[in-house]
């Protein structure tokens, strides 16, 4: 039997009391950590299609940094933009409104010209109102809207420049359409400067939760990068995209016109005649690997910071890009190569190293960020929170993805199929499980009648009138209508 002295009893009482206080303090600290608002790091990439290692769009693509990010979270392998053009895609994402709702379908107008969009709080402004430090550099919105709408905007650092004294190629068209080795050093490229800006932002001591965005320009045209990035893709071993002859044979004349008339990119005929297919593919891949390196610079800075464990990372592109598929160059189509985008989300509570094949949309990002940040939902947003898929990428997901290129030109994407309906009433239907390149239009196949109806039923019932004028999209849309009307 142990006999306690009075002093020992006092000591034991103090020990228990102290332990209780310490436990209480740990619990309070844990609760405080749980309640702490998470940080957000945005990484936007312009004109990036699925030519990255983790999506396998091109077998030779080298993107180790984007790939390692995908290994840390959920890779959305069936994510789609809401318009295959810079301005409306970014406007849709930042408002979580479809182009059919806002009327912003093409490169113009500014968001302020949409009577519907102005009623929505833009994504960065919402987080600023919630007490976040919000900053960004590069391209999140299109053009001058970055400075106008992004708080603490750090600058474009030269946009898509710099430019050589004269074009590197013989293509006589739009000055942006050029490609080749330029400039001499990475340090001369805007994306390198944007990454350095991002590092500086992450190295700051933040006393508020932050929302920092880096908007990289490449691989947007002009497709310039220093020599070392081209050396990664020797022309003599370079593989071209898989295509078939007469791929356009089962498409309507309207579909062909909409993706060719009044466009500024080289025609496929010009590319073949001038033997520029491989150089264009090489320059695109070189730019992809160059921008991947910039992504890695930002990721390394976050990993070395004290904010690494409480930060959500969202990497995405505004739309895809054709490099000869469907005899097409650039974006501005409703096919998979143009609408599908890389999208990766990493952060606390997000499943690691998982791939989600559910059809999701860029406008889902806004409500998702509100959800994971424990902020009040906004009922005006048309996107759906991806939170269930972040925990379980195979979770039930009843939604479809939608993309438009002008009023009544709409694509609907499910997990397996793509349906397209054009303004003139013509349609396309593809089975991605057997035809990932969309070579066979199945719209007239009776066995798919039920599936076609399901997708057809998902079309919008109302379309906001087309706003703006004179952009490439406007000209294409109008020219297609004029020719179709004459027909």
C-alpha cells in the first residue's frame, strides 16, 4: 500500500491540473487550426490542351511539375471550358455564369457590358470581401480586365511578348501567329517574371489568408521559347497527332464554316503546303514544357513556405487547342480538342493521386472554393461544388458539362459521350469510349437514340442575345450564318 504524504498529494494535484490546462490548450489550438481559413493558390495556363504527361494527350509531352501536382490531388480528366475562347471562358469562370446567361460569347465585350454579369460578385472580389489578401499577376481575365477586376494586380510583365524585329515564319496572317526559337533566355519571358512574382508573394509574411493567382501566357501564340525547350523535342523523332483522311466528311457545312470562316489561324492547307506541321507541334510542346517549369518554380516556393499545409492549389487552362486534328488549328470549336482542359485540385482533405472522369466545368471552381473555404454559398452561381468529387472522385455526379461558341452552338459532354447541336439545327454525336478522336459522327445511328435524347434535353432553353462586335468570333459567327442563309 502506498501512503501519500501531504506534499506528494499537492504535487499530484498540480500535475493533473497542469496536464488538464495543457490538454485544453492543445485542443483550443487544434480547434483554432481547424477554423482557420485556408489559403488559395491559382495557377492559370493559357491555351493548354491535354498535351501533358498525366493526361497523355501527346506521348512525348514532358511536364514533370504538372504531373507531380496531379499526384498530390485530384486530376479532373473530363473537365471542360464554357467557351473555347479566352474572354468568355474566363468571364464564365469568374462569374460562374454560362455565356448563354451573360451574353459574353466571344472576345468582347468587357464583363461590365453584361447586364446579368454585373449583378454577380466576381470570384476574386468575393474573397477580398471575406477578408482575404487577394493578388495576382499575368492573365486571369482577358486583356485590360485583369487590372480592372483583380485586386492588387502585379502586372502582365509584357503579356505574350517579347517579339523579334520581324516574324520568324513565312505565315502572312495575324502577327500573333508566329512560332520558333525566341528569345535567348528564360529571364526575358513574361511567364518567368510572373513565376518570380509568385515566389515573392509566397515568401511574404501573411497575417491574413491569401488568394494568390499566377496567370501564365504560354503556350498561347506566338509560340516562342528559348532553344533549350525546343531541344527537348527533336523534329526527326517528333510524333504528329493522330488524324484520318476525310475527317470532315460526316459534318454539316455549317459546322465546317463555323470552324474556318474568318479565323486568324493558319489553315490546314497552308500548314501542309509549307511543311509547318512538325515545327508547329514542336513549338507548342516546347512552350508547354517551358510553362511547366514556371509552374514548378511556384510549387517549390509554396512547399518551402509555412503555408504549404493549409493551401488549396487549383491549376487549370481556359480552353484546349487543335494542332491539326479535324484539319483545324487553334481553338474556337465545339470538339474535344478545344473544350477539354487540364484541371487539378490539391489541398487539405482532397484525395491524393486520383483521377476523376466525371464531366465537370470551369464554372464549378467558384462554388467549390466557397465550399472548401467554409464561406456562404452564392445562389446566383450556376456551377456546382466539386467537394464530393474531391473526397471521392467516383462519387455520384448527376451533372453534364456544357460549352458554347455563340448562341445556339452548344456541346454537351457526359462521362462517355459528346453531343453537339449547331445554330442551323445540325447535330453530331460521339462515343468517347470507342472513338476518343471523334472521327465517327453517330448522330444517325438508331441504337443511340436514347442517349442522344438525354443529351439533347440538356441544351439551354434560353440564350442571352449576343453582346459585343467585330472580334474573330463575331465575324465567324456572322459569316457562317450569312452563307448558311444563302444556301
